[in-house]
C-alpha cells in the first residue's frame, strides 16, 4: 500500500538535499566584503533620508491580499462552467452555496472597511 508513496518520498529527499547543498554553496562560496552601502536598506538608488525607518502603512498590502483571495476563489467558476451539464442541479446548488459564502465574506469585509483606501 505504501509503495506508491516511495517516489514522493524520494522526491522530497532530493529536494531537501538540493536545498541544503545550494544554501551551503551560496554561504561558503560567495564574496565576503560587506560595506556600509551594501548593508544599508535598498531604497531604489535614493540615499537614505532618515536614520530611523518610519512605519509603512499595511493597508495597501491588506487590499492586495484580499483581492488575491477573492480573485483566486472565483477561479472555481471555470471548472464549474465546464462541468455544468454533468453536475445538473447538484452543481447549481453547490455553486449557489459557494456564492453565498463568498458574498457573505465580501460583505463582511466591506462593512468592516477593509476596502477603504484612507490611511
């Protein structure tokens, strides 16, 4: 019964081994001449203006993550549309339930103000 999982186990062992070998090679073979410029945070070529970093608003990242979540959930419509003739009423009911759950989450986030751009 477990013979089918041996190739997967071998794949995981090879992937873990390659990860360790590549990390060690990068650590030991790379040049070691850190300078102040190399250790400073990268600001797109602009010299660092402040000594202490200011807080970055995470609102933009939150909106981007919410967009990705709802965008990826709507990918479920494509296989449903392809198999709609085979799924019949069961598929229609299941997609209705999916849309109610998705819509409820969207409305909840909208009411909480997660999509507002003001900082």
